């Protein structure tokens, strides 16, 4: 191919590349993704491995400051444990979550996570459930 022929083909190739790029952008915008209301999920079946927490633990998680401690006789983490409230944060799922440290007399303390299934911004509304601590698994693998 001569330089003259190459210069003649170049505008056609540029138009094709621009058209293909535009088609990719438009198709990405037209893709349907699940919408989040920002209120979290009210459906416990959609939360993998979620176990609802009792009303007293939920009330504690709603109001406790970081480092607050609550002794619990029966919980999803076992019997006779201490729940230590950690940082509260707004998760990408739209739920308010809290890091927890669970300790007992038998085992080393474990890091856990609880999230509120309905977040209206008011204390004592919604159900707190246990959640799998994904980042903890990554930190343990190091």
C-alpha cells in the first residue's frame, strides 16, 4: 500500500473507529442494572448467609458508640459472648453496616459484620442481620 492510498483510507478507518466507540458507549448506557433505592434490602432471602439479630442486639447496634460493649447470652455467634461495636459505615449495597468484635471465654475474638436491612435514617427502624465479612477473608489470606 502506498502512502497516498494509506492517506485515503485513514479518514474511513477513523470514522469506523469513532462509530464503533460511540456504539459501545450507547450500549453501555442502555444496559439495565438493578436499581438501588438507597434504603437497603428488605428481603432477607436476598442476603447471602444473613441471620436476623435479636431486638436487644439491634437496639444496641442502633445506638452504641464505637467501643460500646454488650454481653449477650444467645446470638448467631454463640452463647455467652460480648459484642463490641465498631465503626458504622454506609455500604455500597445501600445498607448501614457496623464492624463488630465478638469475644467469649473459649476462643480468640473474631471480627464480624452486621448490616441494617432497612435504613430510613432513624434508630430502631429496620432489622440488623449478620453478614459475611469479605474484606476480613482477604486480610486473613495475607
